């Protein structure tokens, strides 16, 4: 069955268990968005300090991605997923009980370690266990990402109206449910583990195609996280207003990642889609810089950004999956390590630029980063010929490479 025509929604229970856990894990990305101003006020933290909640989380997530395939190949996908979920539960609880912003920054780093163990293994597990091939599996994964990113800010806004600690307690409860679901439902054929060398992700980045995509994603993620992590401050809304804004952003992202991106990829090469969407995203960020003083206009720019980011997320993920002959878990780990470092740098840089030059400059900085991402694709397009010539389904290859990841 082709990944282009198979429904991503007809999946075995073990796939749905991992997908549900993915939703909750991705909620953690945007969960703190609505409570950033509240944390700054309650704990006497500066905007730069507050934005470090994203940085510590993403730095550790990115660096840990370099060893997750090594860990998973030795203890198995299920054990890696459960270890990641358990760490998120523990560190989210510690965040909820913290009394200083420095403590939360530190505990968010531990949360990032759990997130890395879970997310990198979850994508490979879904691709390996899903029916319909890798194309359908990636759509399901991106749907989970979109739903999680949409619901996270909304839940954060609802619970944040009560207390800034509320969203953290919410993650603890939901991640505990996800842990039980994965433990009970993720069953299947015995794992055929092929130990991955610790050096594998580093060597993977020598592949020209993967290197081009990783560099592109690094600068793309700067734009992504400026829009996500910085925007709550110039919006000037309360927790619920920020939550609703980014709920709309996440819904837009989910719609285009699940339905629009596959249509575009079927009709034109992936590099062409990327080169069409990235300039539009740069224009949207320039518009945000121009209209930053108008909350309704800024909300519109955020929603439009979500539409464009949804397309990019899916196309980049598919491109990485098809860019090399390397095991997909290794390619995903190497790529994700680089892109998360871009996301880690963006929030504090944006807050510092805001403090020094005003609220328009962070968006201009983000737009410039997107332009660099576009130029990277243009310059390295020859190395990406493979991703334009391959279908996204590749069901047999995905099963052969990732059979060991389905516990």
C-alpha cells in the first residue's frame, strides 16, 4: 500500500499509544508560552532569564539527540520511550514545586533530556510500526506534533490563569497517563537490536544532503522559536489570551502539516516547496516586525506563521527520512541535534535584542535567519537531488531499517 494513498488513521494500538504520548510531549514545547510573563512577574525574573526556560530545554534536547540512537539500540525502543517519559514526569513535577527561575531553568534541562529520549525514538517507532508506509506514519507524527503544540498553549493558558505552577502539574498528570499507555500497549514482535556506534550521528552529518538540511533547519528553527517564544511579550495579553493565540497558531500548523504539505509534495519537488514557503515565512516575520505594536495584526502574523511552519515541518521531516541510506533513527538524531540548537539560541537572543533595540528587531532577526535558510537550500540544492526523486512511502525500506524499534 502506498504511503501517498494509505490512510494514516488506520493504525495498530501500539502506534496510537506512542502517538498519544507524542501529543503530550509536544505540548511541553508551547506549554510555558502563556505563563512566561507570569513567571517573570512572580519570580522577579528578566525576560532574558525567562526565555532561558526554552534554551536550557532545547540545548539539552539537541545535545542528547546525539546519543539517543546509541541508547535505543542497546536497551530497546520501548525502554528508551519509558525512560524519557519518566524523566519528563519527574522534572515537570520539580518545575511545579520550584521557588526560583534558576531552579526552573535547571529542571527544564532535565525535562529536555527526557524529551530527547522520547521524541527521537518515537518517530522511528511510529515509522517502523505504522501501517501504510513511512509517508502515512510521518503524517500521523506531524498530526501529533500539531495537536500537541496547539493544545499546549491552550492548557497552559487555562491552568496559568490559576497559577503559573498549574501547567507543570498538568504535564505531570498527562505524561503519567502516557507512560502507562506506552507500557501497556506498545507490544509487538521481539526487537532485533543492531547496536549503533556512539559516533554514528556525528558521521551522519558528513553526508552532504543531511548536512544541508541540518544547517537549513538550524536557521529555520531560529525563526520558529522567535515566533513561538518571544511573541508572548509584545502581545501584552494575559495567560488565557496568549494561550488562545497560540492555540490558533498550533491548529494552523496542524492543518497544513497533515493536509496541505502532502498535496504540495505530490505536485512538486520537495526542494521547490521549501523554496516557496521559506520566503513567505520571511515576509510574514517582516510583517510582524512592522506591525508589532498592533496586537490584532501581530496575532494575524502568528497564525499565518503557523500555516507556513506546518508545511515546513512536514517537508523537512520527510526530506531527512529520505536524504540518506543511513538508519532513520541515526539521521533523525543528527538532524534534530543541530536544529534544536538553533531553537535554543533564538529565545534569549530575541529577548536581548528587544531590550536593546525594541520589539521589532527580534522579528527582523528571525526573518534574516529564514533568508539564510533559503540560501542554504539554494546553494546546496544539488546535494538534495535524492529527496526530490524519491517517494515518501518507502514502506519496505522503512520496515527493514526500523523493525528493531517496534517493541
